[in-house]
């Protein structure tokens, strides 16, 4: 209402409220802010189209365009001013992280999480009211197999309901200009929810859709799951349903007796909502059991501080164990099959990786993998990581890795893959690597802060040695776990700089921050860091 009211009464208060609610969403959740921003853009588009349609017969069309533009510009400016502090933080993060700041998933990921157009009009096979209806389409309102419960998950239940659909059509036909706007919003977001290509009756028609554009727009592409746009479809339809009921109430009130009006009021407030809810109900509600394999309980009783690698990673069912059993589970990246050179490199780096993550166990879930993948992973864990099986219940194979002692000296070469293990934010890893006059490669810092993580072998003072240079003299402050401990001035000469990391600020996993006076781009170069 705050967004739409400025166009009907151009008051400063309403413009401020519209901008306020739009701007404040930046502090709540960027996906919600993206929804609201997209909704606002569609509303502006609708109003300009409506004005163009009406303006043909108006003499002051140019003045109307100016007033409308001024209103939306004032709302946008208000929202930007309110959101400016958060946008400043995000801009700083973008400067540090670049394209890695927002994780943009591949289009295939979004395509698999898109609605089929038929989903809006076909009840779920688990529907309490329509369970016996013979129309069952695999992948649309029922699973591909008996055990496939994916289409039954709540975010895939987008059936509008025949009662709601009928009332919405009445609302559209009789609701006037307001109804036309909400049907436009419902249609637009429904189109977005269909994903990159149109699917109909379970078949990919390969017809491209507007989501292809949204996927390329920063912030909007963070939504990444087209089905989430279905929420706005439901909101728009709820308003259309209300308009339909309102028109019916007025119609009956003008022609029927008091008794008839009371009967319809009862139906409007009790019967119709009940019908809508019954059509949407899934009774019993489809749930997916989370049977916790016994190995999780066994590992929860093991003393010490250690990590577990789930394979495949990162499955939500396994992640539940992290909460239920208070276990620390690593999230990894799935690369695929490795070359002989990569396998040899993994063997060499094994102890460093195990020690860094305090990695003690690996769990391989057979039922989430193909037999070939399971065999390949088993060979990798045994032959490359020297792991041994200590539990196999037929579903989960549990491996124990050899213990690796934290070395008294941590050698970090940022030019090597294993060196990048220790790097946090603020490094410019690029290929081919930056090179110094044909003599050696190095890595640039990026942004106003660069991070390094390391484990301490014991609680003693450590000496950090960083080999670096600066294109121009550069002051850098060193912080250990958030506490400033030293300051250096880097020069144009490649050389070693040493600082002491005090034991009083040391913990098990430590973070060293190199803090610069300003955001840097290709100003400070680093090759190696030693912590001893």
C-alpha cells in the first residue's frame, strides 16, 4: 500500500514510507529486498504503460509523465539514502571479493528448481481432496519413482486451487484497475518462477523465458531458485481472491434480503476459506524421515576437537547431524575425477590438509552416490589419504584418517595450491600468475584487508615472516584474532618483514589480518609467509 499510494495521492509522507520500507529491507535479507525491488520496478513499468495508454486522450500527458517520474525517483532516492550504510559495506566486500562475493549458481541448478507451468493448475498426488484424481504427471505432481519425494516438498506445492482460481477470475473481471495490476504481478512472477525454459506437462519445450535475464542481474541472481518467485504469485492471487469475494458481497447486498446477505457473509468468512485450505491441504503431510545412522552417535562420544568430511557434500540430511550430535562437518567442493599429477599432489599435501582442518573422519553415503563413484572414493581415501574403514552399516562407510601433528613451522607459499589453503579473503589469485620481471611469480593483495589462517602447535610466541613488496611505500597493520599486534611499512624492494605474534592472543585456529590504509588493487605483492 505504501508503494502504490503515492500515485493516487502524491503526498510526501507516502513517498517517504514507500522509500523507508524498500530501503530497510536491505538490512533484513537481500533476497526479500530483491523481491521488493523487482516488485517496485514492475509496478513502475505498469504505471508508465497505463499512463501511455490513457495519455493518448489527455492534453497534459507530458506533465503526467513528469509527476510519475518524480514520484518514483523520490521513492528510489529515499530508499538509497536509508540503505546507503549497508550498500557501502557491500561495495567494500565486492572490492575485496570481486566476482566471488555472491555465489552465482550454474543455470542447470536453477533449471532443476523451476516450476512446470502445469503445477499451478494440477493438485498434488498427495492432496487430501484430490488424492484419487487419476491425473498424475511424474516430476510435476508426483515423483518419478515410488521413492522419489522431491515433487512433494513444500516449495514445489504451487497448486492455486480451483476455488481460489475461480474467485481470482471474478476479482480480475470485476475488480477494475487494481485487479489488472495484480494479475500483471501474478503473471510476471509466475513467468519468473518457470525458470530459464518453459516446462509443460513434465516436458522441456526449450522455449526461453525472462529468468535468463534475471540470472545475469547482480543481487537478483542471488535468489538462484526460480520457484521462490512463486511466493509473490500467491500474494497477488490472495488479493485477487479478496477482490472477487468483495464484488460478490456487494452484488448480493444490492439484490438479496438480509437473511441471504448473512448467509453469504458466513460463507465468505468460513466456507470459502475452508474450501481454499482443504484444496491446498496435504494430509498426512509428506515428510522425509531423517534416520540418523548409528555412526553419528558413535562419533559424538569420541573426545577431542576434530572435523568430519561428508561425501557427497553438502547434503542437508547429513548436515542435520551437525546440529543433532554437535559434530563439526566440513563442506567440500566436488571436482570430479583426478589426474595422476593431482593425486600425487594430494598425497604430498595430505598431512598439511588433515592437520589444518583437524580432519579425523570421512563418511561416504552409498545411497547418495552411484556404485562407480563409491568405488572411486573408496580407492582415493584408502590409497591417497591412507584412511581405514572402521564402520560400514551397508549405507554409510566410515573412515578414520591418520593423525597429523601440527608442525612447529607453517610454511605458506601463496603461489601453490596448498599455500592457498591458508588464505582467507583479500587475495588476488589469478592464472597465469603475476610475475616479477620474468624472475618469479607472486600474488597481489586485494582490498583493504587480507587474511591468513593457521594452527598453532603450542601456546608460545610465534614469529611471522612475510616476503613482500609495495609499488609505493605502504603502511600495514598486523592483527592476530582481531587484536592489533604490530605495524610495518612495506617498500619498493622485495624483502622479508618479521613481526611477533604473542601467545596471549593465540587460539587453536588463528587468523592474521594484514590491514591497509585504503582499498588496494595491484599495489602489494606477496610470495611466501612463514609462521614459526
